[in-house]
C-alpha cells in the first residue's frame, strides 16, 4: 500500500464519515442501512430464499430444481452447484428478451472510438451483429464447449465476439491487449483454444500499433488453433499465415438469425486468466447462471440505476447511463461493461481509448457528452488525472453524475478526497455530503463485488470498502484459521461460504483451485488479501499477502515477471517486489543477478526492460532495476520476497534466521543505499 504523509488536519478529515446525497435514497431499491442490515441477515440465514428471489431477474428456458447444493463445506465441495438443473442463455438475457419485451429500439451499448467515431447499438442492432459473428464462428466449426481465445483492443468487435461466443455456448478466453503474443500462446495452449480472434492493428493515442504481426513465429506453434480470425481495425496489411481468416468479411456475409444455445446453469461461460503465485497464470472458470445472477444482483442494488429490469418510473430512453472505464481484458470489463449492465437492461458505455488522449479531460468530456450518471474507474486513473489539476475537470458539466466508483486497489485519501470534492463536488465540513464514491472490493475469481458500499445509503469512510454484499460472510483469520476478534488488526481475509458468482475451478487443474483458495483455511474461500475491521465494523483492505503485485490496478504474478526477465540472455536470476509509486500504486522493483562475466550498466538495464516488455507485454515493466550478486533464499530455495520488499523500501528487514544465505543481505542493503532516492 502506498503511504502518504498526512498532517493532523488531514487525518481528521480522513477519519470522518461521508454521506451520500439524501435524495438518492428516496427512491432507492434499498432505502436505509437498517433495511440493508435486515436483508443481509436474511441472505445469510436463508441464502436459498434470497437467491431464489434474485434469480427471478433471469428469463430461464427451463426452471432450476434447487437454488444451491453444497454437500459439505470442505475441499472440493465448498462452492457446490447453483440453480441446479436450470437452463438458460446469458446472451438471450442480455439482448433477445429485451427485444421480445418491446424494447428492441432502445439503446443497449454505446461504443466510442478514440477519434469520436460512435456506434450506438440498440438491442436489435446488437443482436444482428452478435448473430452474424456467431454464425461466422459456426461456419468455422466452433461448437458448444469449444474454447475461443480473443485478443483484441477495446474495439466494438470485442463486445460482439464475446457475446457471439456466449450465444452459441463457446467458452471465451479474453487476453488483455497489453499482454504479449507469448502470453497469448500460453493461454491458448493451456485451454486448447480452437480459434484466435485478433485485430490487424490497434489504435492508441492517435497511433496505429501492430497486433497480428506480433504473433509471427508464435501462433504457428499453437497446435490447437484451427483458424486465426482477423478483425479489421485499421485495415493495414499483416503478415499472412495459412490459417488466417478475414473475420470482418466473413461476418458481413452471415445472416442475422442465430438461435441461442440452451446452456446448463453450471456450464462454463468463460475462462479468464489471472496471475497467482507461480509462473503459470490460472484459468479462472466462471459459470452461466451463478455468474449472471450474482453480477445482476450486485449492480442493481449497489448502483441503483434505472434499467429495463426495473425502470423506477423513468421512460426507457431516459434511463441512467453507466460508464465503466475498465478494459474488457480484465474481469471488471467482463462483468461491468458487458454482462451485468446488458442483462439488467442498462445503458452501458464502452470507450476505446486512454483517459489522456486527445486531451487530459477525455473522461469528463465523455461524461458530459453522454449524460453519464454512474461513473466507475480505478484509483490509478484518478491519481493520473488528479495530477493535471482541477481545471481539466471543471471545464466540463458533470451535473448529471449521481454516483462515482472505484475498483482494483485501495482508494487512498489523496485521490479519494480529490474524487469527492473536484469530480463529485461533495461538501466538506462537519457532516460532508455529496455524490457517493462506491468502493468495490472483488477479484477475478469472485465474479462481482464482495465488499461494497450501497451508493445511495451507506455512509462512507475514505479507503474502506465498508460492508459485505448480500449472501457474503467475511471472516478475518489468523495463521491458525481462528477468528481475529480485535479491531484495527491485520488479518487474513476469507469467506465462510460461497456465493453464486464465485469461480468454479481452474481450467484443467481443479486441484490447483482447491489448493490455492480452499485449503489454507478449511471451509473458507481465502482471498489472498490482508484486511482489518475498525471499531464501527468498516472493513479496510490492507493489500496482498501473497506474491501478486498490483501495478495500476493490474494484477501481475512475481514469478511471471521474473521468468520474463530471466529469459534475457545476460540474466542469471531475478526477484521482483512491489515498490510504491505515486500514480500506479505500485511499480516493479527488480533485483537482477547477471551471468558471470557480464558487466552491469545503465544500457543493460534498459535492454532488460525492453526485453521484459517484449516477452510479457507492454504492461509489464520492471521500472527499477538493481543489480545484485545474489538474492536471499530459504533453505528450500524459495526467494524471500518479504526481505527484498523491506530492503527496497528501506524498512526494517526483521528476522533473517530462516535464510540459507544471510550474508547477502548486508550487501543488498549497501547496494540499495547506492541507488539513492527513487524519483518518478
Ligand atoms: C485484487 C483482485 C475485481 C476487479 C479488479 C481487480 C485488490 C480489488 C479492491 C478495493 C482494495 C482491492 C485486492 C484483490 N482489490 N478491489 N476496492 N480495495 N483492494 O481484480 O485483478 O483479480 O485483483 O485487487 O488485492 O485481491 P483482480
């Protein structure tokens, strides 16, 4: 966690409670904290009744027999099965049913390009495009249960092809556009994807960058791939491979009719890879019904926006406008741009570009232009925009905004305060009131929010994700798995029961799922995070307890970054740890041991950085490199990252008794001194 120096005045401000504008609660779905508490209690005492009520939001092809079966809460049986026997299709719920209910000409999704090109999809036009893409996939032999890898920038086709997969029951595996071709290959191989869908090029801040060409020499090695489908973004020529298909042309000649595949409640909807403690990313598997119901339920109650599921007295065309700035390559984009808003019948905005191009107020411009009412972004984006000063925000009319939100890491006081006062125009003083900042805590694994304030009603504390969502029962545990009763004390963060949207497995490695999440504390799902609770029951997340590094809210596994660095021909070994960064939250601090006889130099540092980005993707930059003779290890050869973290940040290194090579520590401290103060 980044620590900021705070004056006592700031400490006082920070420890206050902040209140949502009172008018928000008048017509809210949950009107008061008392009501929230009652509903939460009921959801814990009788989860079946609670989730049965929520499941009514879904149009089922065939009803389910039982809400939840959990044979035992241990090991493999923890998650159980949800909505057992039910048949449905997620895309039918996102699109077709709204047409059947007479909303076909209403807006579903607005895609905006960097250059202001705009595609406004109604439910009807969205269905047409999704069906064309689905038929194209079918023509290429894709069937229910097949895996399709999608590696695209934030173009509208990304939304179309993911929905096309879900329509025909194919399992999509989306890889973030900022990852490398090699990481695409690893993910394709891991889940035997039949197809890869990729763009010819990407547009980024006014420049075209190659995408398909990066696959040369790599995709040829993926034995499961039958076709490489190219989506035309810039229309540039790319190197050709005999499995290439011009997907844009193929789509154009398809019909706009395509049946929705009937899926079982527990059929996988998608796989999304995420970093863990080993070098190999985990393919997180989400299912059809549980994921859908949970995402809809969280978004409906937390944001309380008007949507077709419940218009709250507004006309369909006057619905609230939801804008989530995430990339669809991450879980946030999956759940918060596509599946939950569409299934609820909300208007969702999808923006292609970066927040700072063509100008520094781009997000706020879009909020004004599209009358955004609910705006959801990440603390790292807030910190980046905050640097440009208040004027960049004040230029725009943000009066339509009702609620703001964050996700991905702790929203610390400096950026929280700025978001509250400058963007939200919230008041200060004894009882500050303003547009709520929804602090949502969740993970790729959890499908949607676990801890979150209900925008309209929950009094906020800056930096706190407040209280659990319905059906979610958090536990703070010590090393032995006993509950930590003390307040303001760091503990392991776990849950004593599943909820419908929790992942079901790691693709192809079910034991890894059980070992990673369910074994540390028997009968609990363990998040990998530390957390604490304060005297008033507010939860605060204190960061990862494992080797996951959060850079700009993106999750990187230390071992993955290290293996990319180690593949540099002059590197013998490396160890990476997070280092506080004013905008990114954390950046990567790498300890690098060179091959014998190789001389350290600044040029070599640059070359290692370049190499790492090439291997792991532009998103993966070891920003600080320190050359060392060796790194501290345990007797079993495990790198002691705890000590390396302390050395990097010049903290007390604590106990070195368990080290196999304690003598290296002193040298590391000296080297760190020589590096001096690190400026960004
Ligand atoms: C990790 C999950 C789920 C969307 C994006 C991240 C951290 C997430 C918060 C928050 C403090 C947060 C946790 C978590 N995290 N949200 N509101 N406050 N920390 O998904 O990449 O799977 O990362 O992000 O450490 O375990 P992800």
